[in-house]
């Protein structure tokens, strides 16, 4: 079993504790997952003020290639993948949101190259395994640890037409349906959204939904009202809008988001008020496309495009909607952008959070 060593705080925790543990909801704890093939140690934590955009480093924990993270609703546990080919794994941590510290609980194996991790009902964890082409389902014990009786679910479907990027199934992302009964899994390799019924103790594979050949489904986002699902396709750079109704998906619209055809579209998020949609694009003309969402029919209209640093991957919008933070992997920083709530447009704040090879940003849930 690999040994993980918790790093000493990267800033004076004594000076930050009052900020991070403040009852003022303006200050939220942020975790950043990275690639560790360069100078990164693993997971980094920060205190971020969502009113003025300021931030302070809290702590870090060593783990190999934690390229995606998820945080339990009570903010007491963190789960991280280790994306390392056939040696990939998934780890559970105790989490102290006040100090940003992480303590390893246990680590169990994963299929090849997991790239997304999420919590699902039934005290379970699901993982999208990119190279393995499977969805992994893990049970979580009462103490937050991961049981070793995990299951990898494979799917049968022909691959897409791209002979380089679609040689096999490539599961990239899973998202829970609004009613919590269904899991939707995006398969970049086969141009499909797989549907899994998770309403009971077991997982039942249902029929899938196809997109245009060569599109390469990557990430998805539901509208706040749960009526629309927006799918970002990595290879085509298009966003497919689906009407969601009791587990069924009906295609409503197909719009180009990456007009430079970089074939590297990455992440998609909807603003907390449900009025605007954002998507990141890499490789050519790196940046974020911005769309307004029609409140009546869910259709998209282009608002603008914001050029970011190099290789923007995952991004996140603060709970109050004021800031958008985007992880620019190859610039080794996170850009803090101001978001106009009326127009949806973005502008620079001049603030950047220095983190080596950042690829995932998560805010700890706040006490209600």
C-alpha cells in the first residue's frame, strides 16, 4: 500500500484559523486537486473570501495525481482519485474545514485512470474510469472509509469514428439525476450517455442515449430546476441541451461552444441563479465561452468569450455567484474572475492563486 504523508501547513495556520472558522459565510474553504508529475505535492487548501475575492493558503496533503475530488455534505470527509494508469486508486480522508487539513483514512484500488469522482445515494461513491472505460461503485462505511467490495461496471457499445481519441470506451463524468434515482455516465469513446438505475441497493444498466458520431461527451450540468441537462462534448466543442423528464432525455438543441475547434473542451457549469452557462476550452484559443439561458425553453444564446491562461480545466463559481475561479493547469495558477450577475460576462480581478498543475477546484459545503 502506498504511503501518504501529510505536509506541514504552507502558511501560518494560527493567523488563518480565525478567518477559516469564522461564522461569516463570506469565507469558504477551498480544495484544489492537481497533477503531481511536476512540483505539486497533491491536494491544497485555501480560505477564500467570496465577497472581496481575497484568499489565504491553509494546508496541503501529499497524494499522487489527485485530479478530481469530492467533499461529503457534512464537510467531514474528502474523497480523491489517484489517476495513475494501472496503478490508480481512490482514497478517503478525514477533513477539517476550519484548518483545511486532511488525514488519510484508507486507499483502495481503482480501474485504469479514473478522472471523476462523486457521491451518490446509499452512502456510495462512483468513479468514472477513463482508460478502464468503466464506472466504479464503492460503498462507504460509517467512519467514512471505503469498503473494498467495489464493482466496476462495463458497457457494450461501438466506439466513435475518431481513430485516435475513440479507440475504446472512455468514461469521463457521472452526474446524478435531480430525483437522485439515476446516474448518467458520459462516455467520450462511444459518443453515449449511459443511464444507470441506482434507486435500490444494486445498480441496473438501462438503455443509453447517443450524440452525434465523433462528439466525445465529457462533462454535464443540470439546470437548477432539474428540467434541462447540458452536455459539453470535448471533441466537437458543441453543447447538447436535453429536456429531462422522469429519467428520459430528449435532445432540444445543439450549439457550437468552441468556435476555434481546439478539440479540447473541458468543463461546464451553470450560475447559481440559473441564468448563465459557462464552458472551458483548451488547446486552441484557451478560454471560457459564456451563454445566456432562456428562462422559458432553456435554449442558449452566446454572450461572449473570455480568454484565460493556458489549459483551463475545471472551474467553479462561488455560492453567491460573484466570482468564477478557473484552474489553468499549464500556467500553474487559478485565475479569480469577477462575474457580472446581470450580463454573465467575466472580467479580471488581478488575483491569481499560485498552485502547481491545478485541475480541480471544490468548495467545502457551508453549515446551514
